[in-house]
C-alpha cells in the first residue's frame, strides 16, 4: 500500500561480503572497529602523548616520558635505561615506546624489572570480575626487540581484601622485527574489584627477572608478588639491548579486533585525567593571582579536564632559585615558594605563594609566571 512502511528482522550469525572482501555496507557505512569505537580500555596505547618529555634516562621507578606508562623494579634492583617515544613503529602507527639498556645488569634472587600499565577500577566494571558473569579479555600489541625469546605478562586485580594475579608469556621470534601478539586472559571469577577511582587492573610486561621469581605460567590465583615465567629474557644483560611496544589494546572477548585509533586531542584529554602541565617554559603563566593577606597570594586555576582525584603538585621549584615571578599592579617579586592549597579539588586548583615580600596590597590582582626556562609546574593524579 502507498505510504506503508514495512519492517522485518534478519537473524544471522554473520553477514559476509559477497566478494570475499571488506566492502559490505549498512546505510553506507562499512562496519569495522573504526566505526565501532570504545572497545579499547588502554589509554595512550599508540604512545602518542608524552607530556613529561619524549626521552629520559631512568634509574628509578615512576612515570618519566610517555603518559600512563611507567617502569618499575622490585627487591632493590638497580637499573639504568633510556625510555623514549620513538618514531620507529609498524604501519598505521606513528610512535612506539622504547626501552634501551644503558648499563648491563643481571637480576639476582627475587629482583625483577618491567614496564607497567595501571587501569582505573571503574573503567573495567563490565569485566564483571569476581562473579559468574566474569568475561574473558584479550590484550593485543605490536612488539619489537633485538633480543628474541620468552617474555612475561603478569596481570593483577586489586581488591581491599587482597590482590590476585595471572601470569602468561609470549615469544619474540625474529630480532629487529615488528610482531603482533595476542594474549587471551581468562575470566576472573576468583575475586571482584572495588569499582572506585583507585587501581583496578594492572599489567606488567616483564623485561628481566631473577631466578627466585621465575615460575610456570598460572591462571588467576592469590598471588600479589611480581612473577615472571620460567625462561624470561634478560633485556638488561647487554648494553644497547632494546624492546619496543605500541598499538596496545585491551578489550572484552577472546578475539583481538583492529586497533581503534583515537585522535591526539582525545588521547591527550584522557591522559590529562591523570597528569596535567601548568607551566613548562620561560614566561609560562601558571594562573591568575589574588593577594589575600600578608605573605599569601592565591592562584586560581580551572582545569580543562577533571582529574582522577585531587592532584599533588609536581614541580622542580625547590631546586631552582628565583624561578617564579609574581606580576601584580606593576610589581615583580621572585621566589620559589609554591604549594597546592588544601581547598583544591579534581576540577579546580588553589595554589598559594608567599613570594610577594609583603609589598603588594591586599586585594590586588595579578598573575604568576615562570621566570626560568628549566622549570616545570604540573599536577599529578596518577595511579
């Protein structure tokens, strides 16, 4: 009948391209992971964002270069590596994270060294850990090294009652060659996660391990300590050994799908939930200032992205003389006393400085800026 709208339902396990290719369209759109977004739990898996810098010599644990990724060591292990955002990457990617050995080390006892990524707990609620509805997940990534052999991956799940872990391995088969790896992680029915803004799931990519911490791979179990699989490669045994990774994706299910690329702006905003730069150059303005009382100038900052929790101040001001300058009503004063006020929140900061020397009248407005190009003033809410 004219004007009649007819609707029908098609039930099928799969819709395949008639020519055997990938050109099937629905309403003009070819279904793939570029049009089905949001599966990847990993932030900055393509190593695009490096707010702290693109290269650093590392001898202590922590976040140093590429956002959301840190190196860690256990049992007082010493190490000396360079971690960098490298332009060597497989097709479709611009960057990789590279770890380069600077000083040869052989782990002993329970010493181990790894690259770590930590996920905020509320971001994995749909994994349903600790229940009968728990889901299998898949971690996929591109990796490259001059050193072939067995490497470890340890997953941790955090709970206020105690932590558990899962240990498996992958193999780098060819030296100096990008290889794509897929690791299926079984459903964790053993213990739930506290779905808060704290750490929920963590991954350690093992790079070196002492004999006491090498064990056979295992399924989810009550094991919170760092472990590597038997036969773990020692990336640190020779100067200039390297290991690179990019295209890291964690998703629900037992099949690895295409890496869904986010724009740099999207990736930066996701990273800023955990770390933000306030000032990092000569004459960078930190924020607007208001003289409150003798010795107190408050600097108010509305953050572009709400952070995971009230951040802490990350700055090298204590090591730099006359690093800040307060400009107010034409008056400049130098100093390096800057603190994050307790009235701050994940969305707004109130910094306080006492560098005015008492020469600015109460109620006067102005701004605080950096006075040396070597300093940084940032805020940190990392896991």
